[in-house]
């Protein structure tokens, strides 16, 4: 497990150094996978309809409900690695 955590932490660091800024859908995927991997299932109330960004982030995270922290970490790592190529 510690190897997965180490790889995840490295991917988080790499996410800040991507060669190009990802599109909005990819940014939402990165955000939601990070939240699922570090916090677990979505928490709190869904933002109101006037908070477009907050609502999009919440919905993207809610789509991952039930996914294990380990699976979210592995998916996050794979996504960041694919963006660094």
C-alpha cells in the first residue's frame, strides 16, 4: 500500500508540472479522482445552480461514489502519467 501512496504523491507533484494545461473535462477528472482518493465519497451539499464551477466539481466527484480510495489513486496515477507523455 505504501508503494501506491508514494506513486500517488509523485503523481500529485507531477500534476502541477504538466507540459500543457488539460481541457476542463480532464481538469474535473483530475480533481474528482484526487478528492475520491484522499477523502472518499462526496461530502456536503450540492452547490446551487448559480455556482457553475462548484456544481461541476461536486457532480464529477459524486460520479465516483463507491470507488475505493485505492482504485481512485491508481486511476489518478494513470491519468497523470498519460498527460505527461
